[in-house]
C-alpha cells in the first residue's frame, strides 16, 4: 500500500542544510499497525509528513496505492489527503469554538458530502468513540481523552484507508492514553492501516511492527514479539 524508495528530505536553514531523511526505503502493507520510533530529530515527523502527503521528498519515490504521489502538485496532494488519510495529532488540533459534532463534520464539508449523509456519519462516529452524549460540547468542555477521541472520529470521517498519528497519547494521562491505544487496536482489527509516531518505547510496543529511525535513516525494522 505504501512504498518509499530511496527517500531523502533536506531543509535549508540559513547557510546550513539539514538532512532530515537519508535514503529511506520501506514498504507498509494494507492493514498493518506500525510504530515509527525514534528520538527527537531522528526524522520520524518528517517521514510522517511525507507519508501523509503534507510534504514531498527532496529525492526518491513515494508510491501510495500504485499512485506516484511524489509527482503530484499541491492540489492533487490535498485531494489524496482528504480521501485516503486521517490525521491524529498530539495537540488534538480541534477548532476551539466548534462543537464535537462540527469538528468531526469538517472534513466531510471539504469533501462535499450531502448534509444527510454527514449527519448520519457524524452520529455514527460519535457513538463509536463513546461520545454520542457530547455532540454539542466544545473542546474546552471535554477532557483530554475525550478531545483525542473526537480527533480520532474526525480522522475517520471520510473513511480513509490510513490513520496517521503523531504522539497521539503525549498529552494524555495513562488511563486516557490506554483508551486511545485500545481504540486504535479496534480500528486496526477492522482493516485500517495504523501508523503512529512516538519516542516512547513502551507505547511503540502496542503496534505489530516497529520502524526505528536514527539520524534520518532506518536503524531497525522488526515485528513486535
């Protein structure tokens, strides 16, 4: 489903060139549950941005569902993101003045889905994350765990094939974090491809495969025992 071939990404910062990724090659099959593990500065967020079509590699090929997305322009990349990929962030990234319902509905508005289908889908998703009774609540009226569940529901709104999560439990207590991990496990059991970025070894072991990055290269790629 995902194929990275000799991917490199460099940034110019003044007179200094930062090599965030260097000749990374890997494949991720449909339905896998993968953790991308590494310390700060290892290149894991850069890899997530490329896989999520938020950024393009400086060098190399990225094939997503047989499509060479490294060749696409910004408009077509945005279309791929909206249809194929759902994002979950450490800081939730919810609109503060919008309700849980409205936050989940937003990607469907961009996808021009009819109001009737949007309503049915939002209520289905709220129910699936245990927040049907919180539809009218704004983020400030929700706990951290509830906000992240809204974020997960929003990521699922257009029924994407891939869920990408960046430190998804980083701002949560241990109980709420475990609830999110359980939710991810349930989504994966239903066929979703889950990829999450973390620096936490214990968190990474909830996945079925760990890709370890160090200094912009794949240091290890192994199954979780």
